[in-house]
């Protein structure tokens, strides 16, 4: 039955293009796309990152000056032509093989083989998409490359075709590899079920399980092997549950003295050692003490709030993904942290009533760590309307786009900006009112992106509805 379906799929697929063998030129081209700064020394990379962040901040400053007559003058020291002091980028302690999560695609390689596992070169629009093995990339750990290599071996043994384009059929899709400093590795295989019956799906799950537990893939020594059936480009555990094929349901990481539980759905900073510096600096900028409440918005596994729980009276975490919140609650319980609570709802829905219930005279320190899409405008409004919030630390992986909108919405009533600090990584931390400090952290070596970190003292009055 499966063989007949595979034959039909093969007939419908376009003839593969043979673009030549995998040589150094393909590997260099991939490195130029995925890690564009790889040819530079790390010191030179930090300079490039610094200039990129400075330009972003200059554009933000110009926009604020133009917007409704907002004046960004400050009595604080100026540097680099900015209205605030811009600290040097804080480097990452680890710059090679630092990624704790890698996502590998499946598609045609330079030799035309559709069962190639790696990273993409080219674009679908230009019809020149090629999948190149990524074992030479400097930011990918050897363990991840090993898992990808054996997934490719498995695919080439399987009678089922890969799913390159949904409308062309096929089954096997991407691979995600998670790893931790404890030596734990989680593999997640995504599979398009097409029209397979349940018993046929069970055969494929058993086949891949056997390959990675008793077959050639056993050398990968996976702590956890998950399987997800997905008919969409990307879907969550709620939309299509991750199915544990073998091993442990979770892997664990040590961070800032805490044991952190990680599930398939968990978001975690890709550079663990760099994340420790980033989160420690967030704590330093937040200024929490025994008289404050720490509000951790978009808290994911709750690491920031839980690492600061011993210094503050109470931690309130808000996160949309229920599985991730379960991890945060487990982490709190395992580490003996009792002065915390986590809520699973959209921040814009729960924040107004949550802040209203906490306005009892205690000062609130808010840490905001949104996804790339930024904060919902109702969240920004709720923060602005809460007079109890006196410090805001804004963490974002894109200091432009929606993050710029968030900052300008929050900064519209303020008049003072003093310091900016930056950390070189994939994300950016900023603050929404009077910037008291701004730092950058280098978490992603070989990439231009940084973590831009800023704390803000909120001096504006509540805005009208």
C-alpha cells in the first residue's frame, strides 16, 4: 500500500536539478548566508555588531524626536552621537558550536538527491533552492551535526519520499535537535501523514525508533526522541501533540543555579553560556528588592523571574504556551521556589486585571520578553496605565519593526533617556521610558544580530483610554 503511494508521489514530483557535487564552494556559500561574519575575527565581529546597533538606536532616536514633538534630551553622558550612553558589547563566553537548538531542513542537495538534510541556499521564488549539509558551520555543535547526518542515512533507507512541497506529497520533513550542557540531546522529527492509515503511521514510528535506538542511529545516544505529525508549516503541541517514541520526556539544563526543565515546545536562548550573562544583567538592571513585585511578561520557562525570586517579594509570570508554563512550574517546585505564580493566557487579556489586583502600594518591576512580533498594543497600554510599575526592562530579538513601535508607544510620554547597554546575540533588550542603562550581549557569534538590553524608569503619567 505504502509502496504504491510512493510511486504515485514520485511521478507527480518534478525532475530534480543536478547542480553539482558538494564541494568547498557550496559550504562557503552556506556559511556566508547562515553565519555572515564567519570570515572575521570575533573582535571584528563585535565591532560590526556595535555599529549595527548604534544605527538602529540612531533611527529610533530620530523617530522619537519627530513623533509628536517628543524631546529625548538627557542630562546623562552622551556617546557615539546618541542621546544616551552606549556601552560596549558584552562578548559571549562561547563562540564555537554554541547553539543548543538547531533546525535542519530536508530537500534536494547539490547532487539532486531529495533526501538531503541541512540548511537552505537560494529561494523558492527564484526556484534555486538547494539543501546543503551544515556540519562545517561554526555555530552548530558536533552532536547536532551527527544527529542530522544519521537522519539523512535513515531517510535514504526509507521507502517513503520526503515532503518537499505540501502539494507534491511526501512524508519526511524537518529535524530539530536540542542539547544541553548536561549532555542531554532531544531529537524531534516532523512527518506529514498525508493519507496514511493509523497502522501505517505506527509502522513508520516504529521504524524510526528502531533506527535511533538499535540501528545505526543509536550512536547519537538520544536522551529523547519525539515524532510530530504535522500538515502545516509549523504547529504547536496543542495543535499536534509531540509523541515520545523513546527515552525521557524532558531534558534538563543548569542555569544561574537553577535546574531548568525543557520540553519539545520550549523556547530557550540558543547560547546557554551567553544567556546566563544576559539574564544576570537583566536582574542587575531591574533593581528588584524585597519590597518589589517582579512581573515577567512572556516569561516562557520563567528563568528570569525564578532566578530573581530570592531577591523580590513575589514573581508573576505570564506565558501563552501551556506546556512551557508547566515547565516553569516544575522548575519552581524542584528548586524550592514558592513566592511565584504563572498564568497561561494572552498577556493583553490577563495583564490589565492582574495589574489592577496588585496595585496595593507595592512597586512593580516589569520584565518584558516578547517574540519577534513584539507586544500587543493592549499590553503596552496596560503597562503605561499602571502607576505601580516603576522599572521596565524590555527584551527583544529585533530592535526594529514591531519592537520600535512598542518602544515609541511606551516612550511617548517620557522626556529622559540616559544609558544604553548591549549584548551580542539573537535578541535585544530595551526599555520603554527613561532609559537608565543600555547594554548589548554577543550570544550569536558569526551573526550581526545582538541582544540589546535597556532598563527604564517610568516617569510618564497614565495615558487616557
